[in-house]
C-alpha cells in the first residue's frame, strides 16, 4: 500500500509540473487555435537560466530559498521575453496563413531555441546545486520531501491565480472574448494583438516556474529537456480537452498519476512481460483510448461539426 | 517557376523537357560523384528515400488533410521488417522482391490500425494521437529485446543483407559489359526507379475518383459524406496508402544502411518529413519532391560549411558546428514559411485558397 501512496505522491508532483506547462499550450490554443510547439523550449530556457544564476550564487552564503527566488527572478523575464518574441516573429505574420504554416515556424523556433541553448550551455547535463533544504515527511508510510510539497502547493496557487485572472479581471474577459471570436472581440474594442502577446507572456511565466521546478525536482537540466517535457504537457492538454484551462490542469495531474502508477504497476499487470520502460507507451495508450471515446478530451466542449 | 501551361500546349516542348530531365536524372550520380565525391552521392541517395517518404505523407496530409505526426513509424515498420527477414538475427534471408511487397502490406496494415480508432478525430487531436502512435512503435522497437529478443533493443540490428537480385548485390560494384557501376550509383538508380514509380502512382491517384474523394474530405468532410463518399473507407485508404509507401522506403533504407536502430525513427524524423511536405507545398507532388530534396540537402550543406567557414573567417571554430547547423536550419524553416506561407511550390488549388483567405 505504501508503494501505491508513494507513486501517487510522485505522480502528483510530476502532474503539477505537467499541468503548469500544459496551461501554456492550452491558453495559446484556446485563443489562436495553434499548437505552440516551441513552448517546451521556453520551459527549458527557464530551467537553464535559473540553474545558471543559482549555481553562481550557491557559494554566496545566502539562504537556499532566497537563491532559488533570485534564480526564478532571472528566469521569469527571460522566458517572458522569449515567449513575446516567439509570437511576434513566428506567429503574428502568419495569423491569416494556412493552418500548417505556423506549425512549421513553431518547429523552426523550437529547433533554433534548442540549438541556441546548446551553443550557450553546451551538451552536458547541468547538476542543480543542493541549496534547498531536504526535509522528509512521512505520510501513510510514504515519504514526501519539502521540495515536493512546495511544488504541489506553488503549482496549485499559480493555477488558482490563473483562473482568477481569466474569470475575474478585465484582461481575462478580453482573453475569453478573443478566444471566442477574434474579429468580433476587436470590434468590441479589445486590442487582440495585446491580448495575444500577454497570453504568450503569461504562459511563458508559468513555463519559467515549471522549468525551475523540474530542474530542482530532478536535480538536473539539459538543453534537450524541453522537447519531451513539452510533448508530455501537450499530451496532458489534449487529454483534458485542449483550449480548456481546467482541462489542462486535470489532464496534467492525470497524466502524472498515470505515468507513475503505470511505471510502478505495469510489470505486475502484464505478468512481467512489459517493464517500467513502457511507461510512455502506457501514457499514450491511455490518451488514445480517452480520445477514441471522447474525441474532444475529458472536459473539452463538444465542438459542433461545422455546417 | 516553369510555365506548365505552355508545355501542355506544345507537345514537342513537353517531350523535349521530359527528355532533358530524364538525361539529367540519369547522369546525376556521375556528375555529382565527380564534382563532390561519394559523401554527396550518399546524400543524394538519402534524398530519394526522403522524397518517397514525403510523397507517402503527402497522400495523408496533403490530399486527405489528415495531420499525421507519427508517419516515421511506418518507415520504421518497413525497415525492421526488412531487417528481420534478411539478416543473421533470425537467420532468415528472404529475397528483396518478396520483402518489399510484404513491407508495403504490413506497413499498410499498421496504417489501417492507426486510422481505424482515429476516424472521428480532427485536426490537432488527430495530430497528437498519431504522434503517440509513432512514439509507441518506437518504444516497442527499443524494448522488444526481452523477454523474447525480437528487435535487439537499442543496439539495433546489424549485418542486414544488402539489396540484391539473385547473385547481383548492390553493395558491390556491378559489372555491366565490362563497365563497373559503383554501389552508390546502383542504389541511386534503384531508388530513382522506385521514386518515379511512386510519383507515377501518386499522379494517377490524384486525378482518380479516390484522389478527388480525398480532396473532398479535406475540404469538407460532411459535404463529402453527403455526396455519397464513403468517408470511412476513403480515409482508411489514405492512411494505408501513405503507410505502404513509407514501408517500401523503410525497407530500402534498411538494405541500403545494412543497419537499423530505433534511433532512426524518432519523432524528430516525423517532424522533418512533415516539414518537407508543408514547406515544399502541400498537395503538390512537385512541391513535395522539392521540399524532400531541399530539406535533405540543406542540413548537409550547413554541416559541411559550418566548421570550415568559421575557420576561414575567425581562424578557429568558435561555435559548435553541429548546433550552428541546426540553428541555421531552424532559421531557414522560419524564414521560408514567413515569406511563402503556402509552401515553396503550392498546388494551384491551395494557392487560390491562400489568395482568397488573405484578401
């Protein structure tokens, strides 16, 4: 039983990170109907910048939390700027173009960012300095670290903040209006260019936080980490119903749980035939099953077939 | 680019142009071999393989409008099938003429296997499911070395039989009437022949009932259904057709390389083939060929120039050439799409669409 609880805890931590990244995908998709393929790379850049700053300060004698916050403070503007630039350069000129054109520029941006990171930080894995206090707590016979608790709590707070932003503020209303129908929103006085830019900036800020979380949780960062993370987060967004903010959170948490439970139990389930390296197969298999029965995701609205 | 309308009017000019192109294609390996050496000849062979792949994907994405991001899986299926049926791994040594059709058939079945559960999905949902499917195939290839060793895991399968017809092996220089044809040239002609075959089939398909049905589904699935098109079967046919082309290309790849490993069938490869289709001009066969050739050759040009050019300018290699090459490649993708959003050589229909939507 304690193994089960342990896997649930790991799944929740992983899921919280997926959810934060998935929000970036889903917000952009909701507003522009575009898969922002480069979003995973923004997470990677957040992780790399934060890690670089934290490594430089790790001997300064400041408390670990303060160093982590400084690292985050450095990563946030860099990521937000990157997100803003991506939209300006690669997506805005193509807003009226055929649908696959921005997908290709997104792939291009992704390749550029990845290799830029490789030029700056090299090919090696970077270790996260042990600055954060490692306290372990017992829950139902499983252990959870202080860092893991912090990840879950911070992710929950940020998601709550995002929901408040979208539901309660004027910007949020403008975002929802733009998602509904950009030209009409524009006629109602919404500056859709500004709204779209801000959507990218907000999504990138979430990505920066997620990047710091990933590198702290796994104690490692690498120029290639954004790709697989982005893929998983995008899967999570689709699982929940892309374009839907609550769906991205649900999808993220679910995918995290499926992965860690799948990795833990897939061997028992298949009588030892499939080992834990099939955890990704498991995740994608669940995704395919969900989409076969609910083609618009778990909480996605049923989109009317066009007339 | 080329004034096709004039060529259509003037049969003699068309004949001359075709003959010229034929001579050029026939002489290409000798010209390139002499001018640039074996490395580039090899790249030329790979370009033909990628063109076959891009043409296969073009059926699914370009004609039928189904965004498939796991296409490389079928290439992998074809390649591994060849590897298993003609290598010391299982001790089987099937002849090529038996393997390639089997590869096409099995890959086609996989295409239906992927298509069937995804018939209801549209656009981006389809993209992510196909992507997941591609990853599942790759993970299985990577891990099916235990408990029973089928794919030999991450090490891949080596020592694959070269493509051979009877006692004539394409891996060694072939003697034709006292004239020796080097291996890379022989592969070039074989690939060219098959690529031309695929081009021919694709052109015939495009103008057939099936091809028009695909376009109808792409433009409006509900209207197509209302017009009496069996959308289910026609969509499955698109998946199967595209997949079987991928399977053939995969088999050729395995025979050519004499080695396969799961690494060659990563998501990035799917993305590359998709880029070839979209960047070249979705739905237009010549555009897709252009895209396939360009995206195979361009990264190689960058690879061979990234180091030496830095050496010449700065006196030393300042930036990692591998990273620089991909950086330039990414930039090229962005720039081309920004200036030609419908692709380098769009089909007439798409060009019109794009003009319509931009106005």
